[in-house]
C-alpha cells in the first residue's frame, strides 16, 4: 500500500506539536489530546489518526525512559506487578477502537476530550508516600480499566495512571512518572500491534511525529516535574475545547 507523504508544512506541524506533547505526556499526561487532532488536521481520518498517534507515543516512552535512567530513576518492579492487567485492558480496548467507524469515533473522541477537561484543569496533586505495596485485586482492576481506556483512546492516559501509581501504589511523583512512562510504553506496544494488524497505521506521519515526541520526552524527563504543567495545562485545555468541538461538529 502506498502511504501518503506529509508535506513540509505538515512535517513542521507534527515535529513542533510532537515535541510539545512529549513534554506534556512525560511530566503529567494528556499530550495525545493535541497530537491526535493534529493528525486529523493534516488529513488523516480520526480512527487512523488515533492509531498512528501510537507510533509517537511508543518512541516517546522509550526516549523518556532513557532520560529517567540517566537521572538514576528506576521502578520496573512496580511496573511488572501491574503489567498483565494493564496489557489485557489495552489489547481489548484497541480491538474495540480498530473496529469503530470514523463516523462514530470522531464524536466519541470529542466527547471524551471534553469530559476529561475538569481533570486537566484541576491538576490534582497526589501525596507522596514512602513505600510501595503489593497491588490488591481492586488495584489490578483499576489498572485493567486504565489499560482498556489507553488501548481504545490513549489521550490523557498518563493522568489516571499517575494518580493510581501514587495514590494507590504508594510511589512518589518522580518514580510514579517513570513507572507511568514504562506502562504507557508497554500498553502502547500492544495497542500499536493491533492497529498495525488492522491496517490503521500511516507510518510516514507516525515516524515524523515520533521524532518530535522523542525530543520533548527526553528533555522533560531530564528536567523532571519541577515546572511545566502549570503553564502547559491552560494552553492544552484551550486546544482540547477547540479541537473537540471541531470533531463533534464536523
């Protein structure tokens, strides 16, 4: 199949938007609320944009993990404990998303973006806890639900995942961010495989986006969560409203 090639203007838009989203996703979450609509704006159908976006998220996760590792932040034990439930949810969610028509998915995605706005604006700050506990059945169900959402939609997955890791899992914010990035990378890999199988991924656009997200993710993982979300969140909220309304109204 001959894939469409992005124009120079589209390349610049995806690189800049991807870099911005990489910062947002690494420090908190919600960058896909920008990149999926950007992919729609440059010409991809909503379901294809949702699938292609996973290429950027996948490379972004690997880049951020490299940055965290260079800063000495590791926490793969916690990620492994909740990985099976998260991956199962991700696979089931991606199967659902790959079978939904563009006519249904566009408005659905717009509704989800608007519904998530209160969380983006509230910017909840989980308390740090000094220890990590073994995930209970209830926590595993929570991670399954988060994985289900991540596999189907992806956008904003970092926010509930980080809250779960800190408030339920007992991680501090720095380690919680690192584990969040690892889990997002893993569930994205599962979802991406399903979307590739379904023929929904446009690699020429996805790889351009991945360059941008990787740059943003690496830089923000080195700097950490000291600054950024307070400035980024209002701008992101405006973009969410504008682009969600565009998807809802056509």
